[in-house]
């Protein structure tokens, strides 16, 4: 993949009028280009020297720290997800985690929290009632006690009661051990296939989960194999990116601030941030998420919604895995649909702030863009599913809570400066690989539009920082510090052969999405933040 992130960064700099004064950050030279206030489609060549380009999936020696900042007000944040806001102070931008002594704090069910090597743990069973190797503690923590050989469920004639891509297990014959099961996301039947029977079937750094995470055994990341690897602490199963369901196992330790989700506030999860387990909100999102109280909201997918399909849009090539395509495009459609609400709220916020009319006009245009994207994604999901799909009702309660300029700046950074920038780069990366020309055309439009939306967010941020006082600057600094913390914890990896194969089919693996996001944060988001700071 030869997608130059230097080019994306240069385009943003030109759009923000930063190209003259500021070098592009890692891997670029000063451009010497004249400043411009006009819209520039993200992805245009710009005028940077391309000698130091960094492509998605390439390794880099640049770190996530900001050596020019010298900042002390915003703290270090304390989250690895871009959907976190509830623990940030409205006055200082400081992030705190409300915890007490993790070894003694009682939970609501009367058990004692702490290191989850627990008394009274019960086996988590496989489909046939045999132990899976995992045990569940009274506080809800799930630990891997031993490595076992998984039981593979044999095919049967029981029919899946919902419509979908299969009816019985015999329909799932692309690989051995196929099962026709209900997809909880869409409420329809689809095929799943076991990925392993034991740890020996998995790559280094992976373990075989015997159906605890999913409906069939699969390899998942593991920094430990069993509790024996963790001394006096447990080898715990947890969601590394809450709400994205990216499950893995890792050792707890004495410095952790929580040992189970039950120790966290409502809506928070206990997962690794800054090298230790601590409580915080999730926020899995693609594109401009619709964030309310730190969590991304989307509408459910509903069958029979004819009006949400872009007319005549159908892929020209048969899918290698139709169920995976339905899930991918359905998820993308939900996120694009939610982006309509995010921009509608942003328009009201701009009016309340007395913002310049150009920002409001671009926001209205963005609403139309996101509506078009949602219809295109629903059309592709419907084509792969063989029936019309569309959105259900979207919950918007409390969406306008937090109306100070500092609150709005935090939302725009997370939804726009981060979310839209990453979305544009992900769409462009996928377009570089995908084979189907119809899908490639959709992605080209999405990348172009999301690039403009990202530029809109950055222009608003520059306007807001010039208008706001110390509180606004502190909130922006603290929010970006959380992004820097996320990047510091992101693993460095290149796109694998499996990632690239999936991209050619129009799919993005979880690993590829992490790689693309990390590259976008490192090469575009944080350098643009630094350029704005230097230009202030």
C-alpha cells in the first residue's frame, strides 16, 4: 500500500493556512506553500516534499510524545479510546479515575474486589458441558486457568429460525466445522467456522478461546497463557477496545486500579490504559461518531426499510463471504447514519456560539454527505443480504447536554478532528485495495467527503481556540493528550497478508483498523495539533 499520509497532512495544513509557518511533523519538510482558506479535498497532493512519506502499515521511529508542549495543565488523560469524556474536568481538563484501594473495596454483590485469583470461581463451559479452561470469579472477572483442547460441535439438522445466508449447518461447508447460527447484530442466520482447536493452532502471542468469546473456537491475542504466568494475579479475559468487542487476555498486577467490570461505574469497563487496568468508557466508532456522555450511539439495523437504499447501487462481484460483507456494510451504514445526528447537533452548537456562516454552510452540506453515505452503505449491505436493510430509531436523549464552548471543543476533537480524519484515511486505504469497481467508487466519494468534514472540524477548532480562554485551551490540550496516550499504547505492526486479502474484498479486519488508526493519529492528527499550537 502506497497511500502517503504526508499528503493528507499537507492538505490539512494548506486548508488551515499552516503550510508557510509549520513543518509537517514526522517525515516531512517545510512546504513553503502559500496559505489558503479554501476547502481542500483531503488526499490532494499538496506541496510537501514526498521524500519522507509514511504509508499506512509502515513502521516509523517517531513516537507519540509531544516534545514541544511542556504541558502540565491537561494531565495525561487516562484512556485509550476516542469516545471518553465523562471523567474529564470541565474546568481544568484534568482526567481522574475514581478508585479506592482495589484490594479491599466491596462490590454491590457483597464480594471483595482485588486480584481476581478468587475463591469460589466456577468453570465456564463449552457447548458440550466440558470445561473451556476459563473460570468466572464472583466479581465477574473471567480468568484462563488452563489450556485445553476445544470441543468442535458436530453438524446437526436443527434449522436456524431466522432468514439469512444459511438454514442448517450443512449449508456452512466452506470450511470444516461450520455452524449456522443467529447473528445477534442483525438477528439473522449466518455461518461461522472454528479457527482453532488448541493453542498450537494459533500464532505466537495468541491463544485458542474454546467458544467463550464467540460461538465457535477462535484465536485471540494473549499476553499470558494461564494464571500461572501472572504470579499472584490472574490471566484475565477483557475487551481491549470496549464496545468494539476486541477480546484478549493479559496479566493483572499489583498496580492495577480495577480487576473486573463490576468495580466500575455504570457504562464503564475495566481495561488496559497507560499500562494498567483501570475503569473508563468505551467508544468504538468509525467516522464521525455520535457521542453522548462519552459513548457512541447508533440506530439498530431494520429489515424492510426500502427508502434507505441508494437506487441502483449494487456490487458487481460476488462476495467471498456474504455474511461478513453484510456485517461490515451494515456497521458502516449505522455509523454514517449516526453522523447525520452528530452534524445536526453541531449545527445547533454553531448557532448557539454565533459562529461564522461559512462553518454553518459546510455543516449543512456535511449532513447531506452523511445521508448519501448512509444510503450507499445500506444499499451495499442490502445487496449482500438479498433483502432491504435500513436504520431503526436513533436515541437522541441528552444529546445536547454540555453546552459550554469547552464541552463543544472536546466533542469536535473526538468526533471530527480524530473520527473524521481516521475515517477518511480508512476509506482511502480500503479504496486502494478493493477489487469491486462499484465499491471502489463509493469509497472514493466517502474518503473525499470525510476529508472535507475533517477539515471543517479543524477549522472550527482553530476558531474556537482563538475565541476561548484558558478553560477551552486546557480542555483541548487534555483531549489531545488522551489521543496521544492511545497512540503510545498502540502496537506497531504492518498490514499482514490476511489484512490485505480482506481489504481486497472490501473488508477491514480489526487488526487493520487498529493499524490504520494508529498511523492516522501519528502522522496526521497529532502533527496537525502541534502545527495549530505553534501557529497560535
